[in-house]
């Protein structure tokens, strides 16, 4: 590219082109150089074969419906048992069987509704292109940061670490739509670990 610049400047010096033409030629040369650099270097410092996957929240956006339906069914079954035993004046043993189901269904229902807006962690481990392990579950990052803050005075290794602040920063970035994506690949063994929090 330097040779082309020198040629343009020599043409300007020789009077073959005027200053305006030289400026437009230099600008066009700079644009083509920038386009070549962009094509050679991967986007945002990531190798071209390791781009973040499609946002996992699109895949898991409606997953909370299944536990909510299961919780609703358990809640309905427990309410039905409690209601029928109360109306028929049946044995108290059946009433005791209905209340745990009622409470379990309510707990599953509340957890399902919470997971709808929770931050999810997706962990994928693969070896030579075949998936070995995959986990996806909601992570209570606010609760984890609170627990670490409570434990810091009692655990010397946690003092002055700022782990709770890191957890809160991850939670805040995920809520802003900027998920954390870590992709580690061992080229020798062909193992790959992907961690997505968002």
C-alpha cells in the first residue's frame, strides 16, 4: 500500500493530477486498506470459528411454562384432595396428604414464575464436536451475592475479594442484554467448554 501512496504523490508532484484528485485517490486507497484489514482480522477479537452462539434466551424463553404447568397440576391435585376431604368429612390422614401436595405445587409454581425473569446459566461441554454434557438452570445471582456478603466476615478468604461485586456486575450486564459468554477450546484434545450467563 505504501508503493501506491508514493505513486500518487509522484503523479501529483509531476503535475499529472491535481491536489483534489490526489486526495480522492488517497482516500479510496485508505478505504480499500481498511476493508482488507477488516476482512483479515476477526470481529471483536474473537477467532472467526468461535463466534457467540445465537442468544440462548431465545431458546429458553418459554421453558418456565413447563414447570409452571406441573406446579399448577400439583397445586390443583392438592386442592382437590383437601377440598374433597373437607366436604366429605373424611379421615384426617387424607387431609394431611393433600396439604403437602398443595404447598409443593405452590412452591413449584412460584419458582417457575421466578425463573421466567431470572438470569440463566448454560454450560456446554463437548469433545471433538460431540456434546458430552449440557446444563441449563436459573441462577439467583442477587441471592448469591447477598450470601457471600453475609459470609465475608466469617470466611477470611472472602474478605477484600470483591466476589459479590463481580456477581452483581454479571447480573446487571445480563439484565441490560449483555450476557457473559466464555468459550474455551483445547485444540490438542478437541475439548470445548462454553459458559453463557444471561
